[in-house]
């Protein structure tokens, strides 16, 4: 991430880090309805907004939460809301409205198990498609998937930057594990200056209500003055193209992919969010990278009841591709990074969704889904054993 | 060095709080990498409750625990639930007022008794944390005290530090009696 590592070291929960980051990014309006497992964001925002001269409202539901932050943004305040699966479902209508009115907004979805009320206290990555396709109509969205508390902090700041720059809703797709985990992180003091009112990529009027201009905020397709063009096929098509292209054409600028040990890898794990962490552990174990490998060996010996001296995974040249910006899908870059890989494994805490995107993109490789349902995260051993099952043991 | 520390007990005993304090002492005081996770759900008073802390001088990739090094049991239910995962090398501290076991390798601290004698029954976790601080490697007494001072309201800091000291000195005396320091991990 492009943020300098200076500031104060603290230990916070992921949810708390998200709230702190929002304040640092200049969020001045928060509306939300507390829902497990994102409640801590709402809780902390309540006091943080009070201390930083912002506004906090506990709304009657998530529909109102999402609508009110759109209003707040047009009123000139950077705004955020936080929720989990069931609330995110209710927010979809407002997300579509924000997309068509080109309103910057940040929505934190701390994912829990679904469908419906599902598993409130357990983790999942089941909302990955909903983040992109949740509302009706053609629109593009930006979604970031943090895997650590520091990333929860950094990505929240980046979400505000991206949403202002591309004037679009940005979703932070966290999950229960990241939200409730406590880790050491670096927080910054003061307030970051994030430029608002970029004009490059946007068609709709962009003035905030309080800057002295007349502004039309229109849910129908419209022109640069906010006037309706829904009855004009050409202009309408141009508009829909425009709100999609402003994101797809700047994917180089938006995308954020980290690679680990990919230089000589012919097997790649592609992961996002918290699952990328056991994946990285699996990669390091296979490559015998740190002292932790010894511990793994001992564990393995205990599991199979006999002693193996050699690292049983040393024949695997595994690397990890960690996708931080899950949407827009970084197709071109992924193709380039994984071109030498014969096998691609995609562990996810859902029934195997994002795997389809990757399979579509990497036609040359054998793409294998490693889904896990039930609310627990993959263990490094599960990932490694699945790889060995597919690739085979060493001779 | 990597330490996988697991706390188990009942909701209301301060299990999660003590794990947070330990994570902060290691993370901020000793500048190690830490990850603290906890069971999340019906952890109302009396329900089963678990917290885990990973301490490492390397990056912590996998945030959960699959191989316990240190186990702290606050009550019998918690002990019974996780004692099967233990190996001989593991450091085990139990609240011996509430946990019964025949294993002589465990460190037994009558934490509930000590806390009740002090007239501060809520400070069971502080007694346990004190004993634990004495036993854990690369953790300085003062760093934990600093965290306690910062974490709690002024009105209860004194009582908590007192309880912490009781646990710490209990373990010190035990060690002096036995004459053998705990095996380093």
C-alpha cells in the first residue's frame, strides 16, 4: 500500500481500525444500524463523530442508513455506513442510486454467513458477487478486501480516496475474522486531505449543495447538468457506458494485487481477504521458509502418527497472488501474473464464487476451487493437502 | 519465537480481557507481532468462552491457533474442552480453585481464592495474568503493569495491580520453593 509507515502503534480490532481510518480520511457523517459482526464500527463511530465535529445517526434500518449517506455527501460531507450481509441486501437500492447519481460513498460490509440471518457470529465471503451485482442495471463498483487490521485501516482510507476520485460507491468487503481480530497497527494523527470534486471521469454535476450552485441530483439517466436523457437512446447508452468506463478504463490505477514467491512458481494460490493469510502460511510451509515450517512438520507427524523427516511439500513450487481490489476484476494483470502457472487454487469461505471469474480469465491453467462453508477459515494444512491431492506427492 | 496462547473459561471471568492485556503487553510493550482472536457469540456471563493470542517475532500469517504452546484454564469446563489438545511440552496454568486435575506438570494458581481473599472477586483474571507473566518468556513485569494502568479506569487500577502482584508473587514463591525455573519455550 502506498501509505508511509509512520504514526502511532496501537492494538485495535479490525472494526475499530476501520472507524479510526474513516475519521482520518475526513468522514464527517456516519449513519448506521448496528448489526453483528460490524457493531463495533457503529459503536466507535458514535463517539468518534462526536469528538471530531461530525454527525452520527443511528437510523431505523439499513435502507435509511444508505440513503442518508447519499444525502449527506450531496450536502458536502464525506460519509460512510457499516453493515453486514442482511443490511447490505437492504442497501442495494441506494447503492444503485449512488452509482447512477455518481455519489461517493463508502460502505463497509463485515461479512457473516448467509443466506438471510444465516450465521451472525461466523465469518464468510459469500457476498462477493452481491457487492458487484447487487443492484439492478449496468454499473461498476469498486470493492476492497482487507486481510489484516492494518489493511482494514489502510483500505478504508483508500476507499474514501477512490470514491471521491471516481465518484462511485466503494465497498469494503471485510469479514468477521478481520473485523474482530486484534492486531498491532499504525494509525496516523490529524486528518488526511482527500481531494473532492474530480472532474475527469464524471458526467453528472458534481457540486455539493452547499457550494452555491444549483444542482440536480437525478436517478434517471441524465446529462452533465443533471437533466433527464432517458428518452434519448444514444445519450442514455452514452451515460451508462460512461459510469462503467470511468472504472473499467482506470483499472490500472485502481487495482492492487500483491504477489508472494511468484517468481518461479508453477502453482499459484489466488486468494482475497482473510483467506489469503492461511494461504500465505501454506506457501511458506511448502517452501520451508521460516522456523514455523518445523512446527508444521511436527504437527503433521502427529496427525499421521509417523515421522517424516523431509518436508513433504518441497516439490511444490507454490506462490500466492493476493487480490486486494476484488472489483473491478483485475483480469489483465492476473493473466500476466499467472501465465506460467499450471495449477491455480482458489480458496474461499463460500461455495466457490470468485473462482468462476478466475477460471474464465485463466483459460490456460487448471483452476481448482477450494470452497469452505460453515464459518471457519481454511487452515494452512487443508490448503496444502488439497494441493497435494490435485498435484500429487513427490516421487 | 512463536507462542500460541489459549485462554478458556466462562463469560464474566475476564478471560477475553486478560487476553487483550497480554496481547497489548507483548505487542506494544515488547514490540512483538501479536494477533488476538476470541470466540464470539453467546459469551454472556456463565457461557463457555475462549480467547487466543499469537505472539511472534515473525509476521503472523495464520491468525488462529492449531498448535497450543500455552494454555490457561479459568474453569473446569474450559479445561475439559481443550485439555485433549495439550502436549507434554506445553505450559499450562490453571485456576486451581475451580479446576481439578491430576496432572502434576500444570502450574496451579488458586486465583479465585486469592481474589476472594482480597475482597476483589472480579480480579480473578488479574491474578491469573500475574502468574502467567512470571512464567512467559520475553515478557517484562513492568510492561504488563503499564498496560493495566492504561487500560483500566483510575478507580480500579490499584486493585487490579494488587491482584496482579499477588499472582506474580505467588508464582515467584512457588518457583523459589521448587527451585527449578520453568522450562523456556
